[in-house]
C-alpha cells in the first residue's frame, strides 16, 4: 500500500518488548497499544476498562483515517469505524473470532482469501440475509514468485545436517494430527514395500520443531506433540526416518522446498487457502494434497496430485510415482499458479476492496427458514464433496451414511425433496438430518 502512496497505521496488542509506536516501512506505522489479553486464550478476556480503552483508541484512529481494515475479521467492536468504510479480511472459517466477525459483518465489506471461503460465506449467510453486490470480494492469496526460485540447496542440506544420500520428504506444517503428521508417518511406513530397499533406506521425513532445537538433538526435553509423534514412528518401525530440524525462516523456504523430493499436505484441517502446497510447487517440488476444503479447489485436478482425506495408500502410490520419475512441477502448473496467485494481482484486489467507494450496505434479513417442502431443491454445499472414498464434510469428516450415498447421483443432478423421496427409500427425517448436519443445502423456490 505504501508503494501507491497510502499511509497505513497498524493497531495491535500491547507488547512489552516494543515502544508505543515504530515505523515498520516507509508509510507504515505500527502502534502496539491495545490492552488485549496477550497471555493466551481469548484476547477479549480482559478487564472492562481495558476493553473501553481499546474502543477509545480505535475510534480516534478511525476518525483520522479514510478507511478501516480488520485483519482476519477478529474485532468485535465494528462500531469504532464511525461511519468510515469498514473492510474485514476473512482468512479462515474455523476459529471463533473469525466466525463471529463474519456473521456480524453488518455493513462491512468482507474480503475472502480464496474462492472456497467466498463460496462458503455466501451459502452460510444466505440462510438469514442477502449479500449486496459490494458486500463480498474474493482476493486470492498472492505470492511473490521470484522469492520461490531456489538458490543454494546444498547449503540448506548442510544446515539441516541431512545426510548426502538422504531422500527428503517434506512435512512443512505444525506436527498436529489435523495437519496430517500421522498420515505422513503412515505413508513413509508404506514406502517400505513399495520402494527398492536401497532407496527406502535413504528416505527421511523432515519435520520442523517450533522450540529451540539443534540439528541432531534428540527429542529429550521437547514438549508435546513431538514425543507422541516419535512414539508413533517407533511403533511403525520408521523412527530412523524421522528427521527433526529447527524452524526454517520464511526467506529460506524456497531452498527448503527445492531440497525436497515431494511435499505432503495430507491432513484434514479445513484450510481456507493453504500456502504450503502452492509455495512448494512454485519452488519446483510436487505437492501431494488431500481433497479437503480449499485444497480441493485451489489447483485443478489435472494439474496437481490429490488424494481423498485419510487415504494413505493412495498418497503412498502418488509419492512412489513422484520419486520414480524424479518429478518436478511442470510449466502448465507453474503458469497457472503465477496467473491466478500472482502478488500484484492480490495487491490490486485489496486496493479495490479498500478504496472502491461503492457502499457495502447490509442486505435485508431474509424470512425465517421454513421446513422443507415438496419443491425444495437440494444441493451439495461448498464445504462438502462427493469423493470416491465417500461423502466428505470438511468439518465433520466422512458422513458414513449409506442412504445419503444412495441419493448422491440424484442430488448431483439437481433434485427436489419430492423427487428424491419418489426415487429412493429416504424419508423426510433423513433429509432434515442431513440439512442439520451441514451435509446438504436447501433452496426453496
């Protein structure tokens, strides 16, 4: 924003190590002065006089500004905008503060960071309010492509103390069950029977450690989840394949990605965008992703390697192909990533979202949802998908419902409640249950 002459003031939580104000960049001032609870947990768990002070500070800031932007939609006091244009960025649909901000967006303009998030917002809010033409923008996350051109890969190998003959499989996520750490361990274990013994001997799964960590250090002294991860690896007989290393700074990530033979992003966390797979592919390293949330739609199926959630057998098969071919990302995929997720394109999108003067007035509330009628149309929501492995909901997993699976061909072809009941054995109570569980959407004529 400063490059186009916009003066920005960033307000954030108080931090003992910073002064009241500092210049982050020419034209960008940071004021870490808001007395939120900064000790973990709910930031709003603070004395009421601190919350009142936050409101006072932000009202003065808004009064001195032309527009107000709330990052990740996590401010509960939107009235501080004092009539100025208010923009809320939406970077997930998982954490409570973001969900509350989206639901209560009022006259704010919402900016979703992916097509997936934008579609989910539209379908969720449609139940109780309409969205005006200017109320929601989708600005896909952008990447500075030159930053992902690898430099000295050998230096990265030395820094991680990785053996010269090691075949690195990357897991550049926090070691959280929903991020796919245990699926990744299972995939490595399955490689034992799929690779030649000499090649399997070289395989290493690279896992970063958030705490202070020296290369070659054991897990002694590390907190959870690392001991649990190591125990699982030992039970699978692949403890020697687990290579822990210290956190890699952002400016070195291109070399880290380029070092890998492949990147695994096979968790079940409902990512709103998911940076890792795009960054890896921009760096030349194929990524294997699960068909969950934004991973399902960010890159077309024909350009990327995808597997159904928790399908470690398919992930192992994909990985064997990548290793056997010594595969790197091809030109069509690179072109797609540069075109759709270019950094300049993202900046242009945010610029329009901030400074386009078209109003984003709150749409009228719709009538209270009525029970399904014979003519009610049923469809699959953007947070769910009919996959080869079953019907999958990004927030609750596989539906495991034979009746629902029986109905999918009709629902995919667009059907009404009446037609579905005539052609299948389902009852209205089945349909109501699927609607309550978020497996289906209803649309009354």
